C-alpha cells in the first residue's frame, strides 16, 4: 500500500498541485472529477480477475448500490459473466419472485432475498395491446409501457365455451403463463381481448429490465410451463376459435442459448379417446391442469372439462430423450392433489415431488409427497396454516429453494407470507434427523396428526403487506 501511495505518478501529481498552490496562494484549488478512463481497472492496483472474484462473493442484495460506484462497476455487475462466476464459485443465491395483482391492470413483481428477508420491487412489465388498439392510438406494433393483468382462473374462463362466447371480446389481458430458465423470468402468451398472444417477455435480473424475445410458435393462454435440462417447456392452454375457446394439445420448447422455439409432439390425451359416446367426446374438453419436472421428465396432469364439471383423467409424461408421450402411472395421476378445479400444482425439492391438497372447508390443507416406488401420494405435513381462500383467485403457491419446501400465501392480516417447512426425507427415520431441526414423519391419511409436529413444522421466513394485492404467480431464480 505504501509503494502505491508513493509511486512516481502520485509524486508527480502532488508536485504539480504544490506548484499550482505556491503560484496562486489566494486561489482555491480546483479538483477535477475522477476520469475512469485513466484507470479502467475495477479496483485500482488489483487485476480485474481478482476484482470480479470479490464482486462475485458480495451478496446480491447490495448490487443495486454497488452499481452506482462507477460505470465500470455497473458494467461488471450487470454482465452475465459475473453470474456465471457466482455459479462456479457456489455464491449464487436463490431468490423468490412474486407477482401480485391489485386490479386487472395493476400487477407488480417483487423479489425476496430469503437470507436477509428483504424485498426489492422490479420495474413494471410492458403492456400488450392488440393490433386494433395500437392503430387507434397511432402506435406501430402492439407495445405500450404499462402494467399487464393476468389472473383469471381457467375454470372461470372455460365458461366462454358455453355461455359467454360473445363476452370474450370484452375480456382484458389475462391468462399469461410465467416460467424461468437460465436465471431469467419469462411471461408468455395470454389473451388480449379476443386475441391469443404468442409474445414472450423476459426479465433479466442482471440488467433489471424487461425485453421482448422470440415469440412462441402458437398463440396460447393459460398454458403450463416447466424447466428441464436448461430449457423452458410450454404445453396446452387455450386459443380463440369460431365458437369460443379451443383447448390446445400442442407443446413447444425454448432454448435460451439459441433464443429459438421448437415444436414438440402434441399431447395425445389417451384417456380422452375412451369416452363411451361421441356426444361426451364433443362436450368434454381436454385440458392440461399442471406440469412438473420430475426425474428428468415432464409430468402433465390432465382433466376433461364441461362447465361447471371437471373430471380428472390422470395425465401424461413427456420424455425428451425419445421425444414422445406416455401415460402417467395410475396412482400418480388419479391421486395428484388439486389446488382448485382445473389447477394442480407440483414442486420438486431435493428430488421429491410435493403437492398441496386443500381441505373441504378451504381453510387449511395438507402436503403430500409422491412415493414413486409404491405409486401413491403420502401425507407428510398434516396441516398447512393458511387463511381461508374461498374467494381468492390464486390462494397459495408452492416453491422449492434453499433445499426446503415453501408455501407462499396470505395470512389473516392480508400479509403475503412465505412459510418454510422441514419435511423428513423419504426412507429416513425420525431418530436419524437432527434434534435442532423440526421434522415431520410419514403420516397416513386416516391417522391423527401429533400436536408437536403441527407446531414445529412451519417457520415464517418473510412477510410483507402488499395492501389489497392478490397472489398471481411466483418463480425461483438463481441470481
């Protein structure tokens, strides 16, 4: 450090300042701003490779402030190279991104750092309008900078098949899907009035900005998304037809490395072909009700819908190695818990597939884990402490991060709360678990849960008042 401070360059600079000071004793010394072009290094006297190693070890929550140090720091922090270095060093963090809605045209994204418990608000998403609206406003294309809406339940929207076909023209933007791949959020498709969109928007947390990327091959709303082998898969959904809504059997995959979409074989909906009469086959519409990436394959639960009735028909599995679909095991498909009619959630944590089944009173629920050896769903958490969600469009979500299962819901005070569950690994005994960590053993559906297990299972890791905002979606990103 001493050699740096007394370097010839510094001595020459100080001598020059002394000469100016002696020549003009009554004149205030003018200090010019630092020119970063003179010293382009991130940290003076350190190679940039070492400086990047230092930045890569800094917590992500501080990056917004660190970007203001200099232009070179901002360039380094917003680069994908720094994110790749964080992954190589094992310093990348898992953040939870939550989308909330106040009204049909007021949605906001917030990011949660689960380690610090701090939230950050994302910039607003672009607003998508159809071509006719764009022409009326004198715009080229269909883009306006505003916030979009997207949270009408598929079971409500399906009514358009029967009673509200003309009402589709008055529908606001809705039904977009949300996915994540390569550390970025993706918002896909949706309805803008009568138009099923194929547009895709990407949020890059490094740049903290949204941009439009290549569109899907088909316009679709209410589709399901999943991540497998570093690619984003999209299946099902609905589009606008002559007589209302048409269910889609098609599927496609997005490769973030090339930025291209590729069509996949359509879902066969095998069980829909065995309906006893042509009349039932005509009125029962097959829909994909969920998707989970499990065991290097995509598992898609399916249903037949004839409003107001929804019938589960198991599901199908997509294998990327053979590029083909196969029937889902009977116990898995028939027993997959449903969050709401037409909506089945699944999340994989540490290689295990979990789902949440609400009680008949809709005031509680239980966590089930799929046992692939026995082809059954087993209750592993008997009680989930969420608030009554009878009138809520998206009452809760499941997420896996930090190696644990989480439930995102609203509490009795209308705060959005992130609950962390500690669930015992399959095949392990209660005696082998740590005494300092709460655990939950396998519990048969008919067995009475123990009070100790109910009170020690859940831990609140974050909570925030979002006012009247409702949950719409959530994703986990490695940042």
